[in-house]
């Protein structure tokens, strides 16, 4: 009789563990755009970094979840690049999705901005 009670308790705990695993909070996953949306991405990055819009390629986030933005090279008075004056590392951003909401994240600062008008899907690669 005692063995049946112990087995019942163990079964109940296992069943409870299985049901709570299904309701766990979904994680942010890498994503790809479902169609080109470079203007919305540029606006999201500008909000994220509190800056002006940057130029973003039309195919950004269509094949990779990562985007690298080179910082402007320092120039002299004539507009020629000054060798060795590239002071900042390139900024890297990733496109993420949670439920059906897309996000852009700055990789160095981990700052994340929701992109409610952007349509994306999970990148399984």
C-alpha cells in the first residue's frame, strides 16, 4: 500500500513538471525577415541607439540574423582617410523574435528595441 502511494506521488510530480514546462516563457530566438524592410530596421536601430537613421541594405536580415555596421573612418580636411584613426569597433546588431514580435539587439550593449511593424520568422540555421 505504501509503495502505491509513493508511486502516485512520484507520478503526480512528474506530470506537474511536464505541464509547467509547456507554459515556460519563450526565449528570444534568432530571426530572419519575411520580406525586405530596411527602412523599418533603420528606424528601429536609430531608436535603439538614439541617433539618426543609418543606411541599411535592402537585403539586411534576409539571409543572416546578424548585421555589422562599420563606423565612419576619420578623414583629414581634404576628405582623405587618416591611417590608424579608426577608433571604434564596428557595431553589431541581431534580429530576434519572441512569440510573433521582432526585436533588434545591439550585441555589445545588449540594448534591445521592439519592432512591432516588422515581420520576421525564426532562423533555424
